[in-house]
C-alpha cells in the first residue's frame, strides 16, 4: 500500500477501478449472471422491470398500459429503460454489467471522499475494502436500485462536501451537487430529508450563493416528477405512492415473516389490505396512511419498540434464516460476520471518537444519521443499508489506516 501512495492520482483511480472489477466480474461469471431476479425482493425487481419495459413499448410510466403510476420513483426504471432500448427488453445481463462498472466507479469516489476528509492512507484503505466488499459485489448483479443509488448518493455527498469545504465560490461543485441532489431524490424520495438538511448545513456556514445554485437545479429536476404526477393524477404527489403501504406494513406486520411464504398469508387475511385493494393507487396510499396513523397513536409504546427493532435490523450483522435464499445460509452468515461484523466494531469506535470533529466531518455523519432515522421510522431491511456502507467503511478506515500510529 505504501508503494501505491507514491503513484500519480490518475494511476490510483485506474488501479482502484480495475481491482474493483475483478471480484464483481468473478461473481458475475460464477453465479451473478444467472441470478433469479425475484431473489431478493422479487416484487421490487419485477416492478422495476415492468416499468422499464412499458416505457419502451408504450411510452408510459405504468405497470399496466393505460394505468399510469407513481408507485416507484423514476430514475431506476428509466436507467433500465435506457439499457433495454440499446440491448433489448429485459436484458438483465446488460444491466448487471452496467451496474458492475457503476459499483466499481463508486470505489473510486469513496477514495476521493475519504482523501478529502482524512488523508491518502485512509482513502486507500477505504477504497481497497470497497473493492471486495461483499454487499457491493453481490448487489451489483441484482435488478434493484441500491447499486445506482449508492453511486448517486456518494457523488452527491462528495460534491456537497466540496461546497462545504471550499473557501471561494466554485460554480461547478454547486452545479454538480444540485444535479446529484435531484437525481438522488428521484431515485429514492427518502433522500428529501437529507437534501433539506444539507441546505440547512450550508446555509449555517453562509454558503448562500452555493445553496441558491444547488436549490435551483434541484427544484428544476425534481419538479418534473411532481408536475408529471399532478398532470396525470390531478393531485399533488411529492414522492411515491408506496409510502402509505410501507408505513402501515411496518406498523402492523411481523418483520420475522417478511420475505417468507407466511408473509403472503398474513396480508391476505389483513382487512385493511383487502379494502385498499379495491381502491385506486392514490386513495389506497391515503387510506394506508390513515390506518397507520391510527395504529401508531393507539399504541405509541409499540411503535417505539418497532422503531428500535427496525434500527437493529438495519444494522444487523447477518441476514435472517429461512428467507428462501438461493445461496447457502451458513456461507452468507460467515461472510457477513467476517466482513461487516468485524468492520462494524471499527466503525462504531471511529464514529464516536470523531464526534469532537463533527463539524469537519458533517457530510460523513449526515447520510448515516438521516437515512438511519428515516428507515427506523418507516421500514428497514439490510439491503437498505448498502448506500450507507461507503460512509461506514470510511469511518472504519480512519482507524485501520492509522492502526500503526
């Protein structure tokens, strides 16, 4: 690693990128290229595929032709549609290869962010771990938005941090930050709180011109989705219409059965779910929200306990058994324990010892705190942690990179 420190910056970028490609393509050729898209999270993957196919076949953002939807934010389906338009409908191999390159580029951005926040040694440690990080490798071959969202979010964080640290106004950083803020929220509307708090942080340090540029670009992009939804539904839809069902499910469901055959049986017996099935998309979303509110207010203690369980699930060391994985559960647990389980200890230690420099590292803390808070309130599964893992790795690398000291 000391020899690599002497290389030129461009050489280091290339080395990181090429090294990252090796485990991802190895996994792709061994098993990744033939993964059943219904595992994990079959409904999500199938839905993204349907939206992308219908964008090309009917030029409609809909699961079924003639029935427009706002159930999913648009960036990932459009990403799939672009690939399908070039390589053919439902060409999962092309998607996986594209995501392998995106995941490998993410490792380079992790290096850049860690170098800006700490030093080159910490950056090399973080990027090296990212190259072989099991979650990044595995999810690069799934038809899910996590890999692309991870890339867009760390680009967003990188340029927001550039704006935060810069002493003089540099429009290019603000322009890219604004575009990334918009794309992140159009990928996953849970990012809206992160973007809002980023504006607050930058305003507190009097980066008013930068905030104005970022805000205008963000609004220009994100408003396209809001305007489209108003035209289509004649109603204001800020994010997506899946929110109501998600919050209701998190309020009444048993997380231990989610992803198992028992989940389907549970929802088939649920009276709220039955009634919502007779409504249109927007009505159902509002109905779920109302019912979730009733459940939460009727037993706030239970809601608080569920929030704690969701937080623990988000940062759980290994997946639950009995979820119908196509891989050996024992192998998955071993890989998780000896990768994330070990790194988690360094992360927690680094997270707390660096609190004294919270202002300096605020854009390293912010995504972890904000997304952890949002997922704790509404819904949490281990794969939702993937876009946060670059920051977990960077924090841990602060300790690993300085271990000799």
